[in-house]
C-alpha cells in the first residue's frame, strides 16, 4: 500500500493506493494527513482477514471494493492516477533552500541501513551543523540546515559510512530485497550479494539497465520488469531478461558465480546499445 503526501488547497493530504508501484497501484482516493495511520490499519485488516495474501492477489480476485469499503468514510475526495507525470528533481546531492541554508541528500544502499550507521550519520550531520533530517523519495535522507562549506565534509563522512552521495554510484542501478536469512522465503542472501553485483557490473551500468535481485519468486522489492531479474532458487540463481520474477528464465548460475555473470550480461547489453 502507498501513501503519497501532497498539498491540496494548502492542506496536507495523502493519496492512498494498494497493490502495486507508482504506475500500477489501484487508487482508492485521498484522506486527510492525520488519518494516515487509521487508513493503513484498516487496509492491513482487509489483508489479515484473508490470511497470507498480498494486496494484488485480493485485487485480482475481488477487485478494489473490499479495500474501498474499508476506508470510504475517511476519503475526502476521489482521485485518479495523477502522479505518473510528475517530474522530481534528483534528491541526491546539494540543494539550496529558501532560507539561505543548504540540504544534502544521501541514499540508503539497497534501501537499507543498520542502526549503527544511521546513528553515525546523525552524528556527522550534527557535527556539520545540520538542523534536521527528512525522508525523501527514492530511499533518500535529506540533511537540512547545512552551510555550503560544511556540506562537502558531511558528504565525505556519509560516503565513508556506506551511504550513496553520488548520482553515478552503481548501487543505484541494483534493487535487492532483504534476502536470507532475514526473510524465511528467500533462497539467497540478496542484500549481501547486491554490493558484489553492483561492483562487478559497475563499468557497464547506467540508468537504462536496472538489475533486480530477488531472494525468492515473490519479487517483493521490485514487482515490475527490469532489464535483468535474478531470482534465488534451491538450484541457484535464475536469470530473466527484460521481465519480472513471473517471466521465463534464460539461464541459471551458481550463487557464487552471479556477480561475474551479471557483469558479462551488462557488458553485452551495453555493447549492443552502443551499436544500434
């Protein structure tokens, strides 16, 4: 489920949708900002009443009615698919603010950071004179209240802690779920493998080649097609070209061979694109 904040007539509101990503989710409508927790609980109750199912499975079997009826008294206006045409500024890096201070966006590699790293990031921000931290789209944290002079040492400290501070960082082109042993369904340690894959394929990665590493066939981290999808199985890692976890694989490789195999595929794709 998705809650997307937006101002309507100067008042904060949340667009609510379920069962997909920004382009594919089924839109329910809009609720007041203060009803975000309540609408989330109600939508989760719809799933809980049906056992171990996903929102998209309920949508496929019953349509949107079950979700809509659970929250219809909270809806303040019906909305269509309004965010597909949005154009957001790159959140990473330095941004000037209206009050003359600066903000710096740092990314969480594969959408994850442990508590120790976050604590040290907070300490680095405080040492740089920052006044706060905010969440931003794309799994990015925005550090606010910096001076332009202090932003560079802060960025260096964040990068040393493993956060993403450069738009060309190859980890931005790899999506990975939690994987084993965090997820009981996972057959491979997706999040642990992802940095190795990103490093091996780095010379050949750009915005046109997205790699999705899924610990199992559920594809939680990236339900839409990717240039290369890797799915962990008991027999190894299956590779799917230009598709999602539900599509047909063209190759299976051993887990320890995955970084080199992905690098070779990415190199071949880049070579083909350069000769089109």
